[in-house]
């Protein structure tokens, strides 16, 4: 499912692949970048489309807020809803008999 289609402002969403990013609207630099980890929870604000991106799946981005109130954006495929995340967790617990 799509975080963009299923989330409303303020909904918690989960990062599903690690990446680095700068605050939204800031040109990327490693000095200003923050690392985001798998499983980190952030909060959906809105979706945006990068009109300069030629590949459609990369053009759709999620605008989100972190616990410290900073706003970032990243491609939509980097996120899951909390319900999806719980389903994945449950699958792996059953698959590998994790308590």
C-alpha cells in the first residue's frame, strides 16, 4: 500500500530503508545531513511531487516531521504505515519463531 494514499497529517509512519537527508528545502550536504534508520518512526505531513524527476516512482515524495520538529522529505518507497509495519513484524515473528 501507499503511505501517501493511506496517511493523514500527523499519522506515524515507519522508515523501511536507511537513508541520509537534509531538512526539506535545504541543498544536500553531508555536513548538514541526518541518517535515518530502519524502524524509525516519523510523522506524515503531506505528499509532494518533484516535477524535475523523470522517473515517476521517485517523483512522489513524503513530507514528514521528526520528533525534534524538523521537516524532511524522501521518496515514498522509503516508508510504511504503522499497520503495514505491524503486519511485517508479525510475519517475521511467525516465520522465524521469534517471541
